[in-house]
C-alpha cells in the first residue's frame, strides 16, 4: 500500500491510461490523459524513461550511479562531475542551511551505523559519534564552473529525502499531462480532467485508512512519516529517518504532508518537518510560507479533525485546500 498520497481516476477522465511499475524502491503509478490511447501510452513511455534515468543516476543501490561514484571517490581528490550534479548539490546545500540542518543529504554514514538498510543491531555511542563526524553536506566541496566535487571526509550522500522529488521535477520538464505517484509523493502535470485530481492522505498509523482527501490542480504533494522500515530493536523503536543534527533516528506518531510547486522542494521540506516535529516544524513552515499539515493521532488539539486524527495545517495549506 502506497504511503501517504495515492491516486484514483476521476469519473470525468474518460481517456485516462494508467501504468504501475516498481521503481525507486516503491510501487509507482503513472497516469496520462490524451485524446487517444496510443498518445497516452507514448506519454507514459516518456515519463517512465525519465524516472528510470533519474533512478540510474541517483540511486545508491546502483554501483554505477552518479551518487555511488561520488560516494566512492577518494577523500581530498577532485572529481570532474556532470554539471547537473554540481547544481544539485548546491541546491541541496541551500536547503540544509535553510532548514538549520533538519534536512541534510549527506547522512549515509548515519544510515549505515543504525542499520536502517540492513536491519543491523543498535550501534555503540562511539560508533554513532564516528558516523556523525563523517556526515554533513559541508563535507563536500563543490565548484560549479567548471563542475568539480571533492569529498573532504569519508562522507556519503543518500537520495532518500530528495531523489523522488528530483525525478518528478524532471518528468514535469517533459511537458506531459498526467500524474505520477511514487509512493509517498505525487505530482500533477498539466490540467487534470475535471479540473483537479483527487488525492487521499493516509492515516499516520493505518495506511489502509484515508485521513482526509484533497484535490490537486498542479504541483507536488509529499508525505513523510513512519513506515514499514521503522523497526523494534533491543527494546528501542528505530525510525528510518535520521535527524542529521543529533545523529539519532526519528520516530514520531505523526506524519506530515507538504505541497509545493516544485517536487524536490516538497520532498525535502516534508522530511525536514518530520524531523523537526510538530511544534518546531509548524513554526518553521509558517515563517517560510510553506503549505504543510501535520496529521496527529487523537490526543492533541488540531485545527481540523477527521478519521480519528487531528489535522494541524499551516495558513498556506488551509488557504489552498480547506
């Protein structure tokens, strides 16, 4: 079951064509609406090709990807990288600064030490401190003209909090009309049939149950929260998202949805707000004009309620969707 946002065709969408594939570590749903079935299938092919290309470039599960190549570069040795990768790292660094470190893409060492990918045991305090010393986007020196990147320490990048967003932005650049759902993040391209695309936001504790529904007319919606990757280890609940500021996994009984015109921004911000938590996160989002809402299981007071969950939304989110 897709975490967070999920798509379902509008009754007005007579020419909707859909395809499902396994991509970027999740079940992906691609939808296109065109005057003919042949045109819709061709559009789906182009969207899928762009997603696959991005996955090949950014997936750290692939040894040949650009990120994997960078993560293996010798420390202190400059690497002449593709221009797009330098531009991406510059933008990611800006988001790290803007979020005061709640988002940081260079957390590979922390993911490894906590065994988030391989279900390893709990690390020792000293191992965590060693991993923290190797983490942080400032461990990468980027020169944009010409593009070169130098690892200043044995730090590694992980695309878990930005890769889907990058992929969706690249699909948007194709100019197609459709919807792509990458499991937890969805983007609408062009004008949907009927004027909008219905999106169900899952309950933070039960992904089978929708907490509420909204309609997307464009842009991207990203949802961050606990998942099946969170696990119980030696009497401790270990979340799959790490707080770069502390080096500790985050496990919260809530989820957060973020809308933004740019998919990468939505992806990054959703992760950062989940790491911050509802109080810090809501204040940060309001201060930066971010359309976000926290879904909190009953027990806290929210501004709206539904499906046994309180919905605590920022002003931009309420104005757009409620």
